[in-house]
C-alpha cells in the first residue's frame, strides 16, 4: 500500500515539475510580442492551477478511492471464494447423485434380469403344468372312451341276445306246429327220464 501511495505522489510531483519547467521555458523565451507572451502566461497559470487542483483532489480522495477499490477487491475475492465453495459443493452433489443414479440403474438392471429369469422359470412351469394337465385329460378321456365302449358293447350284446331270442321265438312260432311242439316235449321228457 505504501508503494502505491509513493508512486501516486511521485507521478504527481513529476507532472508538476514538467508543467513548471514548461511554464519557465515559455516565460524565458517570451521577449517578443506581449500578446503571445500573456497567452503563454495564462496557459501556464491555468496548467499549474489544474495540476494543483488535481494533486489536491488526489491527495484528498486517494484514501477513499483506495478503500473503495480495496473493499471492492475484497468483495470480489470473497465472492470468488464463495463461488468456488458453491461450485465444489455442487460438484460433490453432482457426483453423489451420479453415483446414486448409477447404483439405481444397476439395481433396476438386476431387478429386470431377475424378473426376466423368474418369468422364464414361471413360463417353463406353466408349460410343464399345462402338459401334465393335457396328459391327464387325454388319459381320462381315453379311460372314459374305453369305459363307454365297454358299456356300449355290453348293451349291444344284451340287445343282440334279446333280439336273437325274440327272432328265434317268432321263427319258432311261425314254423313249429302243435305236433312239432308235442314231439319236442316228448323227446325232452325221454332224455330226462333216461338220465335219471
């Protein structure tokens, strides 16, 4: 801070010296016309006044300007530090969320694969169960069919025997006379008597 203040004062003193030397040169060369000489004197006086006013203002305002810029520099520094901390926090949160998303994605993939595997197992089980049920139904149908065939076959035999008896009876009724009937009874009686 002291070096910057010294540089300001040094530049102010050098500017003042340059103005004074310029004014002295103008006065020293001014042996000619009076009008031109008075213009240079006025110019030199105004320049010296301007340098003095600027120097006075710099001397008066330098601490306030310095404190303003120092305060502003401090604010910018604090703002940059705060921004750096916020950026670091944001990057940390981003990494945490990215890791969580990656883990969740892996878990979802694992769950999907597990569901897929379970689906394949369930599908296979359903197919096996359906195959067993179809075989059982086929066996049951075959057994019922055989049972119905036996039943129908028995009924057909019974009906055939009954029809045969009825037909034989009718044939006998039509073809056998009373004499044939008596001969058959007599023959039957002879056989029974002879056996006993």
